[in-house]
C-alpha cells in the first residue's frame, strides 16, 4: 500500500489496450476536482463519455472513467483537461487579483 499512497493517478484494471477507455483512480481528491475535471474533459468533442465517483466517503480518492471516440487515448484527454483546468484557474486568479487591486470595495471592520 505504500506504493499506492505515493502515486497521484493510477489506471485501474479493465482498461482497453489502447487506453481508448479507462478508469483512473486519483488519490487525495474529492468531488471538488472530480466535477470540474469531468466538465473540462466533456468539453473535448473526441470524448464519448466521462464520469466520476467517490467510492466511499472515508476513502480519499475518486474514480474517473473516460471513453473516447476513434480509439483515441483517454490518458491524453485527461492530461489535456488537467492542463486546461490549471490554465482556467490561473486566469480566474489573475482576474480576481487584478480586481482587488483596481476596484474599490466597501470594507467592514469588526467592532470590538
């Protein structure tokens, strides 16, 4: 189990030889990344199906199933979606930081 704990992503048994359909176990994640990642993967028109589940609330991982059209690699789709999600988060963070610096907001101070 020490090896499994050191991994972040693992391909579960039952995948297609060309990885056109595979289920991935992603350690240390929950619904937060699962739903965002599923959404980003489904934006890819080459993806036939994507869904995720949390096998059990006490287990700290998700299962992500990806099925591709035309025998394309689900791993490539997963890696592209992770990059796209990272870019999206950076864009949101940059816009938020810029707004905090540029715009005026009402500040409420806590009374003692």
